[in-house]
């Protein structure tokens, strides 16, 4: 994504050990001054936002390590990345993880559970649901690494892919069903209507899984309900759930509970950081250190990383010093050894680096780069980059492409430290700096799409080089790769409630950037959620104008998705908000939209009534372009209602309005519609004259396609008047205008077809 070359990572989110590059990340402008493969993309640095995270749907072949334990390489075969929600879905069988040790007994048991007959099979019935395996263990125990290794070993049995879906936010909250379903469907390339209800999307997920043979890895499940909503009613699928404890209520689930690694595997893991020599010279000390870590991969990775950065310190000395660190009795029993290892490493950090680590808890989706860290910590980009590399070397962070991610098992500890050591005002200031940087990047991302010499381009040239994009393609790639976390950033900013002005600016900048690069139709699902965020802020602060705008935008998206009754309710609410704000534009727009909704519902009387109200307001304000358009809309609904006299009067008024505006194409179209009404009313001679007038205005306007369509209408009218020779001439004229044969392009009036 975005041209990023993903690299090996040292630690899984729940703490499985790994190794990996800790090469220095260069600071500087987008695509400039970067070293190493992880900098091969041309986009700018993120500002507190990054790809992936959020809803946590993450593929087996995503950034190595994902947010779970362990890590995997790139996929075998094709990969499809979902673009919705706050996560990535990748479909493909993972390659072997470089740092997976032990767990052979557990793997054997899981394989046995896959092959073992279920209760329905024993009873002679076909299984109604998919087989569900549960891998239960504490965060940091290597549970996700085990699930991934199992998926690697059996994944090729599932030709439609292996999907890794994270069900818990980086902050610990369960991922909403809507986001998970949208991301999963995106992994299959299935579009979801913007604003679709949870039940509708859950049904779409079940329908998609019913005809596919897939392996779902549901990582960090919060509860049984989350898992149950995603279970395929397809016995050819397999679900592997990862959770802290049992998932009561899932039928015929097969649990596998894991603890720490055995001594041999733990020492092998430790040796990946320290090197084999330091292990072989004192194997008893290494075994003792692994025992002090409880065999937990996350704890071993921390002390192993510390040993790797302190080559002169012996393993025995580290075991002794770790033993001297008191356990935190406030932590759950299963997390105390990991918390002790974290404290051992954290307390050795320089104060500035420790402060940065704490503030990285604010990064949306849990990902950050040097620019994000710089904004959060209030330091230079180069200093932030050096600190991030130091933290990654200690396995407190994991490289993810050109960014860094707090190890998932450590995230609660860093948040607790921030709450205990940083004043609320300092935290809020750090968050504000990060959001401000994000706004500037989004403004730059949109400005690069404007023409050269435009005011937006001139403003872009005045921005610091670090937040400028060299090309439109670089900006689009950055927006695509960062979109999940940009959406997470907007949600978090709105939920905070104390930075509403910044939140509104962020959402506005994101809406404009998405529309500029992707178009409103392609970005509609994201835009729907963003407009809902604006609506929440507006209602909270009593900002009626913003409330009306958000309601109108949401109503438009509802209307495009076929939810006309929902759209109608939004438009009526927007009308009330517009009146409260004394916003004439909003009220006029809302009344016209209400009329459009009634027109879609084929309630011609109410549609005409609301169009008439909107027209009266436009007439009182002298808004001529809107007057002409509304006369046309009134003409349309009266035509549908077979009130041809009213329809003709309105279309002639529309034509007069366009004439005053010197809008020749608009005048030609209005006259063509007037001719159609005359034809419906049984006045073909008048229709012929009006249509000839429309053809002349279309010719003057240079609208070739409209002129050709009107020539065909003239031909149809002449046929009905008994002049086939003249009709044939007009058809030939239409063909010449279009440069095509009449058999390949023909526009005929409705009455001619009937």
C-alpha cells in the first residue's frame, strides 16, 4: 500500500518475540532524504495517523506482526486490501514466521480438533455451522502467533483466503460491528451501501461467507457476541478465534488454552536478540531469565531487546536485576511478569524518550512516524526519529512499514503511565499539536489536486517542505494508505469533546481530500461516517448551520443508496436546523431536497408543493439560476402527474430564466422538455415548432449530443405528422452530428416508443 515495502518486525502486538531492522528513519519532506527500503514510497509522513489499526481487520500478509503476536511475511498468491473502515483485510496464505518457537503440542491438538467429527456429524447430520477453534491466553502469551502459524499450516485448504480480523481497538474497546463487517466485505471486493444498518451488513457478511471457503482468524475477540455475528453458516469454512478467556455461548467451540513457552523455546527466542554466544556461555542464567519472564514472548522480547542494546551486560546480571524489580500487584495475575519486564526497560529510558513513549498512546490506530512523534512530544523531527528507533530496538515499538506501532500487550501500560505522569493540560496540548499537523497534511493532500497557479496551489507552496506532496499520485497514495487511521483520528477527536474546533477542521479537511482524490461516490461510505461525526459536534455545541449541512449531506447519501424515507427525515430535520440558524441557503436546499424525496416516492402533489416553497424563497431573494432550475423541477413533476398545462407553463418559465442567464444549453433543454409536454398533450404541430427552436439553441450552444437527440425527436414527431421524408433527413442529421450509425445511437421520445 502506498508503495511501502514492509519489513520484518521484532515483536507481535501481544508480545511474541521477533527481531528485525532498527535502521534509522530519516526525517524530511515527502519522498526526500529517506534511506532503506521502508522509505521507498513518495508520500509525506503521517501526522498521528497511519495505515491499518482501528477496527483491526488485518491480513495474514499485512505489515509483519500485525497487531497480534508473532509475525508473518508477504502472502502467497494474490492479495486484496480492503479500503473501508479503519483496517486492512488481506486474503492469502501466510508464509512461515521467522520467530515462532515451540507450541508443537498445541498445534497438534488444534489440528486434531479440525479433523475431529462434530456433534452433528456423529449424529449423522450435516454440520449447520463452521468449525470454531478458540486459542485462549493472556495478552503477551503468543496466542496470535500460534493462530497465525496454524493458519499458515492449513490455509491452503481454504481457496478463498485467510482473513485476519482484529476485533478490539488499540485502546481496548470492541470494534463496532459496522466497521468489522464493512472491512471484511471490502476484503472480498464487495461494496457496502453508505449508512447501511448493522443487521443489513451482518446479513451481507453471512451471504458472502456462505458461498466461499475461507479461514477467518478473529483476533483479540472481546466477547462471544462479536464472534457469533461473524460465524459463517458454512461447514466448509474454519474460524480460529483468539481471546483472553472462554467464549461462552458459541456452539461446539474447541478451546486451546496456552501459557508461557517451554524452556527450550524460550531460550531460542531470547537468543534471537542476544545472539547464541551469550546463551551458550551461561545457559543456566538464560534459563533463569526466561523463567523470570514466565516464558511469555512479550516479556522475553523486552529483556532480549535491552540485552541487545547493552552488549557488555551479562545475562546473569540482567536476570538478577529483573528479579529485584517488585511485581505490580495492581496488575492482573497473568500480566505481572510482563509488567515487571516493561518496568525494567522503561525505567532505564532517558526522560525525553520515556515521555514520548507515553504520549504515543494518543496516536490514532496506535501507529506513528517521526512527524507524529515530533508533534506529540514537541521536539524536532530528527530527535523524534532517533527516539523511535531506540524504542524499536528495545521492542517497545514495532516497525510497520515506514511507521511504528506500540506493542499491543504494552499499550495498556503506556496509557496508565501517561495518566499517572503527564498533566491533563500537557496531554491535551500534545493531542492538539498532532491534530493540527494532520489538518495541514490533509489540506496539502487536497491542494495538490488543484490546477497550477490556483490559490490553493500558491498556499501549498508556502507550506513547510515536510508537509508538501511532490505529486498528485504521491498524495493519493498517502491518503489511501493512511485513510483507516485518518478516520480513527477523526472519531477520536470528536469523541474527546474538548477540541471541537480542531475536530471540525479535521473532518472538513478529510472530507475534501477524499472527495478530491476518490470522488464522492467511491468515498461515500467514509463520507457518511464523517458527516455523522460533524452532526454530533454540531448538536453538542448548538451549531445549527453545521447541523443543517451535515443532515443535508447524510440525506443525500441516504437518497443515493435508495433509503428515500430516511433521506426525507434527514431533509426535514435539516430544514428545522436551517431555520434555527436563519440560513436561507440551507432552508432553500432542504425544501428542494424534500421535494426531490417526494418525487422519488412518486408523490407528485407533495413534490410540487415543496418545489413551490423553495421557488418562492428563491424568487424573493432574486437567485435566478436556482429559480430556473426549480421551474424545471416543477415542470417535471407536473409532467409525471399529467398536468400538462402546469408543466408547460413551468418549462417555458425555466427557458425564460435560462435566457436571462444567457445559458444557451439550459434554454435548449428547457425548450426540448416543453416540446415533449406538448407532444404528450396531443399538440404535435406546436411540439415540432418548439423542438426546432430548441435545436437552434443547442446549435448555438455547441452541444452536439443534445442537438443530435433533438434531431431524433424531430424525426419522431414528423413521422407522426405523416412526413417520413423529412423525418429521414433529421435522422441522417443526427447521425452526422454523432459520427455514428443510427443503429448504434438513437434517442427517441417516450411517445414514439409507445
